[in-house]
C-alpha cells in the first residue's frame, strides 16, 4: 500500500516533464522556421506627429564665490547598479512642439541639402555634444519648444567661434549691438557673445521676448534672424492690405524665408535620420561640463592643463576669452567651464599656492616705441606679439596703449594691469579715431545669474558660415 502511494506522484511528475519538453520543442521549431524562412514584413514609418512638451526641469545657475563649482542637475543614479544615461536625442524628440509649415517645399529642399552633406552633419553633431545637454536643460526649464535647442545648427553649426560677414559672433550669432543690449559684455579680454552659458541665456531671453510680442514661434524666429522691426513693418503692411500675417505670408529676405524651414529640416532629421541616410551619434543625457566661478587670474594654457584638456578643446568650452590670460577687468569674478568629472581636481589645482598662475604681464607702450624692439626684448616675433594682442598685421602702432608680454626672468618687472586701454584700440598714426558716440538706451535690464540681460533687442542680421 505504501509503495502504491509513492508511485502515483512520480507518474504525475513524469507526465508534467513530458508535456513541458513537447511544448519547448514546438517553440524551438517555430523559431527555426522564422529564422530560415521569410522575415516578418515591415513598413517604413512616417514622420511622427510633434509630441507634447515634457515637464520642466530646474537648472541651478552658478553662484558667485571665491572658487565654486556648479553643474546641471545629474540624472537619477543607483547606489548598487550603474545606470547608463539615456540618449539626449530621445529627450529632444519628446519635446518637439512646433506645427509643420503650411508649405513644406522649402523644408524638403533643406533636408536634401543636409542629406547631401553627411560629413557636415557629423561635424556639427560632434561639436554639439559639448553644449547640447546644457541647452536642452535650459529650454526645458523655460517650457519652450525643444526645436529651439536645435537653432545653433542653423546659426553656426554649433561653432562657438563662428563669425559672420555682418560681425555676428558665437554659437547664437549675436551682432555687437544686440549682444550689448542683452547683457553680453564685449571688450579686449572677453566676448560674451561667444560665452556658451551667457549667450545661451541671452538668446533664449531674446526669443521669448519676440514670442511674447508676435505670439508665434515662427515669427519670433524670423525676428531673431532679420530683426523685429522688419517683422513689425511687414505685419503692418499685410494687415493694411487685408492679407494674412503668418510667417509664410510675409515679404521677407531670402535668408529669413529659408530660416525656419532649415530649422524644421533639422527637426525632421533628428526624428528620422536613417530615413535620409544620415547617422546621429548618440549623446549621453548627462552634463558635459561644470561651471567653476573664481576671482583668480590665470593663463589660458595653464587652465587647460588644470582641466586636463588641450588648449584648443579648452577654448571650445571657453571661447569667450580673447587673450592668453583669463582676466576680466569689468568683473572681479569669472566663470570657467571644465569637464564635469574634472571640476573638483581643477579647483584643487587652482587653490595650490605653490603653482604660479600667471606668466604674462602688461607693458605700456611709449609714443614712438617700436613694436619690433619690444617683441625682441621679450623673446617674441613682431607677428606673434601682434597676434596675441589683437593688433592687425599691417597696422602701424600708435603708442600710448597697453600690450600683453611674457613675464620672464630678466625682463622689466611688471604686473597684470587691467585698467589700461589696449594698443589695438588706438587708431594708427594718421588714421581717424575709431571711437563711437556713446548711445544711451532707455531699456531696463535685469540680473540673471552671472550675466545681465536687457529686455529690449536691436536689429540682428546674421549669415553664419562653418568655421
């Protein structure tokens, strides 16, 4: 009786095992048929409709201090398992919100232009990886369409050193007057139009101001390109003649007429790069740089060493510094961008009192003092001394200004003065003065972290070229 009771469960167990093996064999056979036979049919996806805006995220701005480090908000992490960052392109796609243009023939023409230049697209994407996370964070924080984060593709191909024929400069292509009105300081030492953080804040301020006035992002973008005065005049003309006043109905310059279509073409490529034979290299959805705020003056090459970067790569993050010395006399504090993982080591090296931070000093040129003689005295060629000081090669030196020279043993003792007028700003002998009348503005300004942004723009025209 006991033996019979034990054998019943064993038979049931053997039956279950047999059924399981039969089921696994069937699944395996089906998989083999799929692998060896025809592949499942696929269809090419159409362009997806714009997605709703994602919820806004707050980005903390750098706070001034003796030497501080700040960085955009880090993505969530786990204490036990490492989490790979998401692709930033996915986040950008989720934030697209602009409606397609009524007439999209110009958009297709711009898409074809990009598709025919894969190397150009690749270089643009490679440059963008330094800045795009910061821009996306700020665009999302403001709750504006994510297409705006792609605007530097149109403006400068994400080249912060770009300079147009109309003297529009930087990644966002500000002309000097508009840059000043939006708080971007410009002087011999520093050009805020090329500053990655300050220029991004000012460009988005400007675009939001234009959107508030025109009630349309297409018109705001057109105003950013050709000036809001032109847009006002064309809207008034069409209104007076009972014509539509949307972007595509206005009589605009050719560059401006193609401006929004080019941005929409960039959007289409980000949505489906493979559809146009292009590849967008993934960009991690995490900060690329941290912001170090300091009062110290130091050599640009030394700062690059502290940041564990080449001088050229350092200036791609800090293109606003015009001279081999980081010294801003208009403000005792300055912000330096360094790779996110390097910030703490950078600060520690900056605070090392055993390291000499400066190897340059200022030299006051006397009237009639030959530049060749000064260059030879400090171990430089005349051409190199002119390049360092922003003096054109063929310009005759007037004298009376200040130049930068190496601080080497055996040379006259000097300091790094920051209140002397640079020699490059003096007119050459026999030439009219380059000084311009001081134009007053009644616009009010507001303070925004490390820069001041005025709320009234001037006309902006730009035609960037890839540099």
